[in-house]
C-alpha cells in the first residue's frame, strides 16, 4: 500500500471533509459545476491537470475531471507526475494501491505488469510525491472504481518523454485508458507575465507542436512543473484535437500576492 503523504495539507485528511472540499472545487466560481451523469462518448484520450493544494488549484482541476466523467469513464488511468524529491530514476511506476481518505485506489494489474517490463517499480520512490497523489481523490469522486497506473517522471526532456510514451503505448495496447498529465504552469511571476507566458505554452499544446512546446519553455525559461508529463501524454495519444478547458492562477483562487502567482491549466485531448 502506498500511504498518503500530503493528506491534511494539500487536501483534507477526513473523508467527509475531503468529499466536501472536492464538491466545493466543482461548485466554486472558478469551477465548472458538479459533474452530471456519466457519459458514453469516450472521446477523451488524455488531460492535463494541476497538482497544487485544492484551495489553490482544485477548482481548475475540477474542469478536467468533470469533462472526463461526462465524456465517459475508461478502463484505467495512466497518471504521470513530475518528481519533486530527487528520485534516482528517469521514470518509475508503482504497483502498490494508492490509499487516500476515500479508501484504496486500485492499480490496473495487467497494464502495470506489462509496464514493469520496461521501467522500475518502486513504492518507496512514490512515498513522498504529491503530483500524483492529489489527482487520486478526484478520480475516486468521479469514478466508482478507478484503476490507475501511477508514474513519476524524473527527467522531463523530450527524449525521455518519447521513450516513456512508447513504453506506455506498448503496455496499454488493447486497453481503454486516459492519460493524466499532472503539471502546474509558470511559478512565482507577476500575474500579467504568467498569463502571457502560459498562453504561449497552451497555444503549443493546442497546436500539438511538441518541438515548439519545448523550445518555448526553454527559450523563455517558463517554469512549467511537469512539461515532460504533458509531452508524454501528447506523444502517447496523438490527439486529433486539444482544448483548453480552464486557465487560472493562484491569485484568482487565493487572492494572495498578484506579483508572485503560479499558473494552472486544465486541458483535454480528444481522439
């Protein structure tokens, strides 16, 4: 079992309080509203969601999770998050169930077993990482029985993203999955600067321009936390179209320091 590392800090530790917090993210003025009935269209192949505390980015993330539920639930979710703790791996999965205050979240054993042929499997590497953990309660809220395959990316470069995407495609062959790329956007810049920089990054996502995506982030030194996860998602699903569902920042949600905001974006990719 992989035990929660940031429950009580990034989101509530108590089950009822957590459900209330998630619902408040959907109902917030920055949120999309409570998800309606589960759909059957299943056009979504991947999403990008932020991974800050729920008070800061949960209402932005709610846009992606509402879209997933109303589009249709998949067989499994491949959740890719960046490393914040210096793990000694380019990428590493976890085949242990992720425990949250809402209960254990199961691993898709068949996909995880296949993926473990290509990348390391270590619950210890996942022990402290929040970038995957914060997405799991949202999945448990929208899906009565979600199965995940959690992957931490240590290296965010294009070659690593290409390699990981090939491993995921091989492991997921024959399965209906959604790739979840966990990523915040620019960090600690003035609000207007953040909007300008993040618009450039989002435009490259919508255009499915991986080379431009990387060159923009590098050239303009945009502090996107999880750009490798985003690139991996695009390369894995090769979407027909990409839609920005919501852009906001920490000033919008917390009203704290307009001169030093973190940007958040929810994006849907369609097959």
